[in-house]
């Protein structure tokens, strides 16, 4: 049933959780881990770019892109541009974030791609790129014929949510990897820092949950959100 407010309350909670998660990952990487740098003799600073860009750049911006259709009271055409632009920025920041993890490994003589986290990470970023290209070609330019667009939209939504949930799971594995894997500077499992990392992961899960909840909830009644106008 569509109500006057629809999914809007969920979008508000999502924004608040996004601010909390972004703040927590920055406090962790800057206050506890010494800051961020692309070039440094202290290689940990290069690594720190990875969680910050993956969480704020990829997960949070990607989530905001998904809920843009429900969160912003603008025309469908404008929302479409916001949706695809935010997803594009998320994709680019995700690629830069992964590059930082490789750079850290290479400059610290640590092997690449040995963990489940890293395998899923490569899968997620590739699927996200494919989803973006298909979305762009089908719904924006040159755009498929109306009948195929309508038929493919539910698949776009389903696959988009699948990739997004996989990205969330990958990020959670990443937090765990950092807490437990000593070769890459694993943290002590007890104490304030470990507490902060665990809570950042919990807030990330809640954020992702509200993004999915928003996507599956009906748009507000006054919106022009309908499959006939894709
Ligand atoms: C969806 C988001 C994420 C993706 C797609 C992703 C992807 C990747 C990839 C592809 C690597 C391999 C780099 C290499 O082999 O040189 C990696 C490494 C790593 N990532 Fe992430 N990451 C994400 C989020 C996070 C987060 C939030 C953390 C939290 C600290 C994290 C921690 C790590 C650690 C510790 C490594 C080095 C160990 C390893 O290769 O498993 N990642 N990540
Ligand atoms: C990796 C990139 C992308 C992901 C993960 C993604 C994901 C999603 C999701 C989950 C929804 C459902 C939102 C909701 O029901 O509230 C959606 C809707 C939509 N997306 Fe994407 N999307 C991506 C890229 C694109 C691109 C590049 C376009 C091109 C314009 C696009 C066009 C659309 C359209 C037209 C809708 C339908 C909105 C409606 O039902 O009115 N998407 N997308």
C-alpha cells in the first residue's frame, strides 16, 4: 500500500546512519591508524585509504545512489541522472580504493589476492561496473525500446540489490580481516580500537539494511515513480 510518505522515513534513517558510519571510519583511520596518504614511507597510511574510500566512496555513495529515486522530490529524469552519476562516482572511488590496497601490498612485499575478502572484492567491483554499463545503455543512452526497458527493470533492481548486498558482505569481511590478520597490520582483538571497528561494521550493516528497505518500499503517492515512465 502506498502512503503519502512512503519510503521517505527510511531514507532519513539511511542518511543518518551514513553520517555515523563515515564519521566512525574517519576517526578509526585518522585518529587510531595515523591518517591517510598515497605516498609515504609509513605504508599503513597507504592502506588506510582503502577502508575510507570503500566505505564512504563505494558503500555509502552507492547506497545513496540506490535510494535517490525515493529520497529526492524531483522529476524522474533528474533523479535518473543523479542515480547514474552517484553510481559512477562510487565505482571510480571503489576502483581507487582497491588500487590503494594493491599499492600497500606491493610496496610492503605482501602477496596480492590471497583472501576471500579480496576475491569477493574483485567480483563485486566487476559486477558493479557491468551493472552500470547495462543500466546506462538500457535506461539512459541510447536506451532500449520501451517494451524491453519495462521487462528488464525488475532484473536491474534485483541484480543491483544483489551486487549491493555482496558489497556490504565484502566490506564486513574486510573489517574482520583487518582485525584478525596480523600480516597486514592486524589490530589487537580487544580494546577501544577493536570496539570502534566492530561498531563501524554494525552501523554499516544497518545502513545497508535501510538502503534495501528503502528500495523495496513504495515511493510516496505524489511521486511520478512508476514503471510506465522508465
Ligand atoms: C566493498 C568494499 C570493499 C572491496 C570491494 C574491497 C576489495 C579489496 C580487494 C580487491 C583487496 C585485495 C588487494 C590486494 O590483493 O592487493 C582488498 C584488500 C584488503 N581489504 Fe578490502 N575491500 C572493501 C572494503 C574493505 C574494508 C571496509 C576494509 C576494512 C578495513 C577492508 C580491508 C582490507 C584488508 C585488510 C585488505 C588486505 C588483506 C587482503 O587482501 O585481504 N576492505 N580489499
Ligand atoms: C552499478 C550501478 C547501479 C546499481 C547498483 C543500480 C541499482 C538500482 C536499484 C537497486 C534500483 C531500485 C531502486 C528502487 O526501487 O528504489 C534501481 C532503479 C533504477 N535504475 Fe539503477 N542501478 C545502477 C545503475 C543505473 C544506471 C547507470 C542507470 C541509467 C539511467 C540506471 C537506471 C535505473 C532506473 C531507470 C531505475 C528505475 C527507477 C524506477 O523504478 O522508477 N541504474 N537501480
